[in-house]
């Protein structure tokens, strides 16, 4: 016997879910209305564009025949005049032509006559007797022909005939010149405008809408209200006057709201025609938005209906759940069905809350939005698991193989899970084979997903003890069979539950694990991923002791070079991220004062980094921020460079295209042979071969490896110099060493008492960073550049573009490279993930993580700014001087001539640590700082020379 459910208990148990359903569908209706509004307006604009385009073709067709006829008549009259025929013969020809056109069933549309003022006599094809008031030279057709010297249509005007009943016409008129330049007069052909007015009335894209035609002088040629014909557009009111001004400025007039001539609100569109006329479409505002109002009503009704239906469905399912022992399975099935429907409004909730968080809101409101965003993101993660599993079951799941670096992948996974430990007494251990190959081909994202699922479970169910990730491999032919073992000392799994582990929506021992949240799909997805990669998953566990999960997958080998004991050791100590800096000691840089290089990068911070690494070589360094500028430098040859360091990805013209133009289009031996070195943050295996095939001579990945940079400078610049040049450079180096005991770089290295000693910012070891750049001054210079220029990149990233994500990918690529250059790996790695997502067109991934990237970067910038402010404050209070120290200005000028940015920065800092009695000196210091920050070395040099001369120093 069935018992009726206790609806009061059912409602109390599910009122939160009901509120969620109502809120979700309210948001769905809201977002739907906004989306429909956008779609309707876009489709309306598309329809208007098509209609205006078709109208242009129609009008062009209507006006083509009169022009053809006019050209034929013009040539005949011109020929008769050149032959010296009489006025009566010409008049007779015009009369015959007019009668002939009237007699044609399919003749010139709207033709009313052809006539002319020829040899100081008016010759009319209609043979009308016009009164004394008729003066041809004062008629619009005559004045237009005299003014324009070519065949043009007049503005509309009232035709003058014998009984003064002429209608509105336009005339096509032109001066008559003989073949030898003789001036004979003006020929004109009249066209009745009634057809144009009729056609304008037919341009009704919405109820009560209409069209109008305006000539090139903004006179109204055709309008349904004949009282406004022959008026100028601006005479219809202030709004139309503004539109007339916009048309004169060649601006687009699309969906502009105006007060129409009859006082009603309307939406107008205008398009310029081929002959300089304009065609406009006018729609009453109520008609323009009628579809939106109807759709909104339908969406509201549908939303209410669906809300009621789903609320009822939820209550019915919950009631059945409370009466059944299978309540967990029922709820999970319902969630699986609903997940697809919830994802769309949930994405809207996350996206809209992120947009609102960017605004200047009260703190309480902002905090509420943060909670909404975080809750939505967490829920979306659960739903994504469900959708992943649904994709797998539906056969729509595909692996995307790409080359990837195995040590970097392992490091990314390890660093992610280190934060899961928190304050718990859990130790994370990494064990791996030091013979693992460096580079593999596979779906790196899905390999990470396998490891993340296994490690997430291990940390979730281990309250104390250890979690170990053990990685081994064996080679079979050209494939690497990688075995990942995750060993934990957690709660373990009962034997009777082992068979349930890989079943969908399954969580074993739910009583013990009642505080843990999840879908139960992680291991099911992991099993499917492993099998898709040609492998398998196994589990061994003892309840109360822990578990061992073993996954084996097959990956192709790209680079079989072993990762080595050093890298393996750093991974085990969780220090791999510092490896690329720690392995760089102080280089004995070759002195190259004879060399001049061009650095090309759209990100100012990257320019400063590259320049800072090149400065110890004493070469001259020029910087530009675009591929076009680099091409122009090579084209003009005002300065001949020994090498070009070219960024790979830049907006408008990237490094590949700039190199192609230099190599193939400039056509000089200099352009074909100059060494061009690629700089890129995309250090994928195979990328180097691609760049070399595109005309680059060498390749350096970002962050720049100083050992690699040193080797390239020696190969492509130093080794190409004659022995005499190298000998002179060595002598110059020795002379400078004698003149300046202890080089600038030696003095600037970060020692135990350095400003950066022991300093960290968002995980960056700044002392290690200074050692990497071999100079604390260089490090501070680059950090200041990052703080100065990164906010501009963040502004570009705040608004995700609606269309192609290519520009977003280029901008986030620049943030990735500049962040890696200062050791901000958390920001750099997240930027890299978003760059890959943007290149794949994965807008959802970009939208879900863009806010996190902005927040991480802004936090980093704030910490760096505070650090730099502290260093500046520690430099001591400012001393007052009556005048500027000309010795310091001279030192800065000499450093400028050597392109020694570090010395200029040090001198600039010293100058800024003083106050001056003369306000002009203070303003000069501010100007010098601005020029130095913006790399304006030419302007800086000219001003320093002028100031020194003015102060009596030559």
C-alpha cells in the first residue's frame, strides 16, 4: 500500500533547492532577455543593412539608364556642334529624342525631357513656350553643370513649364565642350521624382516605418511626407541635424534614436550610396522593440512554467527519495539530467558576478559578489565532472595530443597539491625515475587530470601520515609507458567496496565520509582517460591502513634525453621552479662595444629584461615595440645592426611576418643576411624548427636563459668580427677596468647586505632573482618596469572580446613572458593556461579564469610596489641643494652615450634623492625620469647636452 508523502517535510528538506531553481530560472530569463535583445538588434541591423544594400542596387539601376541615355545624347549633340550644324537642327534632334523616349513602352524611367542652353540659346526638346521669367542661367541644372564641370544630378527642384504645373524633378546636367575644347553650353535631362518617392514609401521594415533618400548636399529627394521634400535633412529637427553632421564627417549612422518630424520617437539607419546620395530607413521605436517585448513575455511565461514544473518535479523526486532506500541514486540521476540545463545559467551567474566585481561597489556588496562567484565556480567544477563523464559516455570525448615537457608537467601538478596539505599533519613525497624522458607527445591536460584526481582523493581521505606520488617508466619501441602510483596512509577502502570504486556516481563508505563533498565521478573519469591512453588503472587497499592507486598510460617520446639526477632531485625537493635561475652563475660576458642590436617586443617590461641582460656586454641597444617598426629600421638602414632580437607573438604584425618581410621583400643583402634571433615564451618542442624555417637564425625561449643568450651572442656577433676589432674591444675593457676599479656590475650584485636579501613577493625569491640577473640594480630596474607597464596589460585583459580571441591570446602571452622573467611563476603559469585556451577558442575557460589571473597579478603588483617603496624609503631622506650637480648630469650623459641604462638609473635615483631650491630644477628631474622610463634616449641626450651647455659645461 502506497503512503501519501508528507509534503511539509518534503518542502522543508528541499526549500533551498526550490529557491535555487527559482533564482536560476530568474537569472536565465534575465540573461535570455538580454541575449534576445542583442540578437534581435543585431538581426534588425543585418536586415537593414541588406535592405539598404538592395536599395542601393535598385536606385543605381534606376539611375543607370538615364545616365546611359544622357551620355548618348551628349555625344550626338557634341558631334553636331563640332560639325557646325544649325540651332534648328539641334533643336529638332532634341525634340525627336524626347518624343522617341516618350513613345517607348520600356524607356527611361521618369524621363520628362532633354534640353540645353546651347550657343546662348535655350533649346527645349518639349518645344514649350516658357515665359520671360525663365532664365536658363539661373536654373539649378545650369548652375550645377558650370560648378562641377561633369555630369551630376541636381538637388530636387520644381520644374518650370508653360502652365506652371511642373512637378518635382532632378536633372542630370553637364557642360558641352567640343573635341577640341570649344565651349558650347550646357545639356540637361530631367527625371521625374515620383518613382523615387514611391520607392521610399516601400522601404518599410517595421510597421509604420518608411524610407527617405537624401542627395549629396543633404537635400531630401524623396520622403513619404511631400511637405519635407526639397528641405535639407537638418530642417527635420535637432536630432536630424546631428545626423547630418555625422554624415558630413563620414561617420556610420546605425540605430540612432531621434525625435522624428512628427514628434514621435524613432530609430534611424543611413547608408551612403555609390553616387554620394544617402538612403535612410526610419522605424518607430515601439516597432523596433516589438519583437523584444514579445520574446520577453514568452521567456517570462516559459520561465515561470519551467520553474513551477521543475519545482514540482524536484518535490516529487525528493518525496520518492524519502520513501526509497535508493535515494542517493535517484538524486544523482536527477542531477545528471539537470546539469546540462544548469550549466548555462550558472556560467552566466559566474560571468556576471565577475563583471560586477570589477566595479566600484560598497565593500559589503563586493564581498557578497565574491561569495557568489566562488560558490558558482565550485558548483561549476562539480558539474564539469558530470559533463566530462557525459561526454565520455556519449562518445564525444577526444584526446588532444601536444608536445609537452614532462618535468614541467610534474612540477605543475606537485605545486598545485602542495597547498592542499595546509596545516594538516600530512607529508607529501615525490619519487621518480631520473631516466624519465624530457619531452613527450600526449594530451598534457588529461594526464594532469588523471594525477589531480588521484592526488585529490589521496589528500581528501588522508587526515595524517603521508601521500606519495611515485613515477616510473619503461620504453617499448618509440613509446614511453609511464606508471604513476599514488600511495596514501588514509582511511583505506573496505574489500566489499573495491568493486564500486569505478562505477558512476559512486562514493564508498558514505557514513565515514559524510563531510566530504564530490560527485563520485573522479575515479570513473580517471579510468576512462587511462584506457583512452592505452593504459589501465588498478587499486589495492586495506581498510584503516591506506590505499595504492596505480595508473599506466602510453605516450610518444619526443626527446629521449633523461631528465637527470639534478632535475629529479629538485622535483623531489619541490625546488624545480627555481632550477632555471639557480643554475645560472655570473657569466664572464664578452665586451662588445663595437656591436649594435635591435630588440623588438610589444611588452615594455620584456624590452627592459632583454636590455638588462644585454647591458653587461657593453653593446649599443635600440628598442622598438612592433614588427612594423623593426621592418622600417632595417629598411632605412640609418643604423646598421649586428643582430635583431625579435619577439615571436606581437599584435598586428608578429615576429614571423616581420622576419618574412625583412628577408623576402626589402631586397638588400643586409636584410637577407642580418642575424635575427627569435624570442618566445612558447618553448614547445618543434617550435624552434618552425621558427628556423621561417627565416630566424636562432631561438631563445622566455624566460631568457643567460647561458643560451651568451652562446648566441658569441656565435652570431663576436665570432663574426675581425681579430683587430676583438683586440681593440679587449683593450677598451682593460682601460675601463683601470679607470673604474670594481665594475658597476660587481658593485651592484646582491650580497648579504643587499636591498633584496631575504625579500619575497607572492612566492618570488627576489635575492635568487637578483643572482639570476647577476645584478641587484638590474633586478630592481626590471621589477620597476614590471610594476610600471603591467597595469596596461591588465586593462586590455579586463574585457574579454566578443569575437576572435586572438588579441586576448597575444596580450596574455605578453603577460606570461614578462611574469616568468621576474620569477612570478604562479601568474605566468596561469597566463600560459589562458593563452592555450584562447588559441583553442575556449571562451568558457577564459571567462572562468580571467578574473583569477587579474586578481593574482594585482596582488603581485601591490606587493612589489610596497617592496620598492620600502627600498626607496630606506635610501635615506632627501637632501636639499641650491642647484643641480652638473657632474651628475655629465655622468648621466656619458652613460647615455654608452647606452648604459643601469648607470643612468643609478644617477637618476641619486638626483631624485635631493630637493632643489629652483623649481625649474625639480621639473627637469621629473622630465628626465619620464624620458628614462619610456626609453627616450635621444631626447634625453639632447636635453642633457643643452642643460650642461646652459650651465657652462661643454
